[in-house]
C-alpha cells in the first residue's frame, strides 16, 4: 500500500512513524513533511492548503491512501477533490470539518444530537459579549469562532480581559466555565461506525502548574489511571456516536478522526470542543500504544468498512510525550536555531523517540528550529513513571538555545498510579 500523509508537524511524524512500521505499507510519502519525517518518508514540497496540488501529487504517486493530518487543509477542503477523484482519503470533507472550523456550528450539532456541552452564546458585538459574560459570571470563557491553532480561547476571571478578547474577534462563543479534569478521546469513523481509541490527557497551558497562556499543547500521556471505568463506553454512547449520526443525517457525513475534548465535571462529562483530526501532542502517546497496524485502520475508515475491522489491540504499558518549544512560544517564537542531541536523546530499543514538529534541514543537513513547538520527545514504559523518566531523559539531551518545556507532564498521574 502506498500512503501519502499531508502535513508536517509532530502529529504527522507520529503517523508516519507508525505507518513506516506497518508491513502493509510499501511506500510512504509526506507533504510537506519536516526534517524528522524525511528520515522515515519521502517528502514532497506542496502547499497543503491547495486541493489541486495535493490531488496532483496523490495521482502522480498513485497513492492508495491519503491521510490529511492538520485542521487547516481539512477546513480548506483538501479532502474533497481527492474523494471526488476516487482516492481513499482519511479526513473529513470541508463541510464536516466545520465541526472544528466553527465553534458555533459545533454547538449547533451538539444541541441537535443531545450531546452534553457548556451552555453558550454566539456574540458579534461588544454589547452582546458583555451581556453573555454577565449572564455566566466569572471565570469567563471566550472563544474565537474560527480556527486559531489552540490559541483562540481565553479563560480568565478578569472581565476587561475577556471583553478585550471578544472585541479582537469577529464572532465569539462565550460559554459557561467547566470545572474538572480534561480528557482527549479520539475516535476513528467512516461516517457510521465509530471506533474509539484510548484516552489521553493534554497539557494546554505553557507553564508548569497549568500557568501561563493556552498553547497547542505542551505534553500528553496515556493511559489515564484516574479516569472512571466505563468512560470510553459512556463517551461513545453519549457523544461520539450521536455526533457522527447527526452529521450523517444532515448529509455532512464525517469520515476520519473525531476528537472529543472533554471536561469531567461534577455534573457529568461535557464536551469542551471537537476537532476534526488527530490531536497534537496526544497522538504521539496514543499511537505509541496502538499495536494494531495503523494503515489498515485508516484505510477501513476511508473505504467505509470499519464495521468489519477486528477490535484494536493496545499495549498495556504507558507513554508520555514532552514538547520542546522555542523561546517566546506561544506569543512570538524564535526560529532558525540549530538543534543538537537528537540522536543521543533516542533510545536504541525504541523506548524513547524524538518526533519533529517545527524543524527543517539546512543545506548542510543540520536540523534547525522552524516553529513554535519544535520537538515532541516520547517515552514508553511499563507504567507512567517509567515512561515519564525516559521522556525527560530524552529531553535532557536536546540542545536548542532558549528552548522551553514543562517539567510536570504526567507527574500527578504517575504518582497516583504508583499509590494505587
Ligand atoms: P478549546 O480550544 O476549545 O479546546 O479550548 C482550549 C482550552 O481552554 C481547553 O482545553 C480548556 O483548558 C480551556 N477551556 C475551553 N473551554 C472551557 C470551558 N468552557 N470551561 C473551562 N475551560 C475551558
Ligand atoms: N492538543 C490539542 C489539539 O490538538 O487541539
């Protein structure tokens, strides 16, 4: 099977790494890729937002499966011309990707499907925003309606800051604050059958102790030893399946990866957001634990044959990933710095591996930083403590001027697991 992956971040590197280990994959391509992906796949320069370019590349390579990684090409509709040309594609249509592309659309689908989420108002004027903020009270949650790479959300008790964020966006969703721990649960779907993956937890804030601004995600781990038994089944029944069914009913069939960002509140599980693609960095830890070869699973979703897929097999152990970000991330990341220690950071037995997010190779083949999140160092082990130690041992080998990472990824969960 010839597989083409669209994108060039750590999520796509994780996808490519798993696909490269799948014996069914005879050729692996990625566009545009990055310096790390180039080690496991043939990379091609392409404007990933340009459907015609992606289609031309897929046809030239005679790809048997195209996997679209990031939200921007999905929302731009890159999957549509592929599907129209009869190429199996993993990733939803532009219409279905509105589940991520518009928070207002997602709220409408959830209301119709009876999916539990925060109460909310869509506001377009400062007066509407002020009224909505006062209706819910502090802490305030203000979300840019459109795509914002995980950075369009402000959660604050400062009313002036909340109003200022609302004023800086064309259209905002203002919603009630959800307390309780967050869980990311991914499901693979062909538009009717829904196959949940293992849950993970992401660390969204930039700094230790969940301080600082929201980011795309600074680290993740899986499994969640503290999660209630039956969580996955509950979310499948009350969130994932009804959402997929509602989109199908509307004629906007969702095929690809449905990502539910959940809050386990004192009043029950609530959806914080949907995404239309694999999460980053959660994918790094979820795929590290998936034992079923990946290509067949993605192809079954693309071809509408998920119902006949064997149950997924999972590693009983744990995985932890720590994001190494550039100085100044998320506000103004610096780039172009050389990265050293990449090989030393990896373990020969594969228990620690480095996935590239924002990197590129210069003419001499040196690896340079080229984005806010630069690397994602992943450790696996028998339990979270071991996986965590390995991931941080890897991080300690990386040399990148001014780089930053959180030191508390999976710390609490590893302690709880050790105690129980
Ligand atoms: P989103 O882009 O919608 O996932 O929001 C990013 C982050 O903001 C989430 O992971 C939460 O940590 C936080 N957040 C979003 N919505 C809420 C909410 N209603 N209540 C509390 N925190 C929220
Ligand atoms: N880790 C959060 C996201 O992928 O949106």
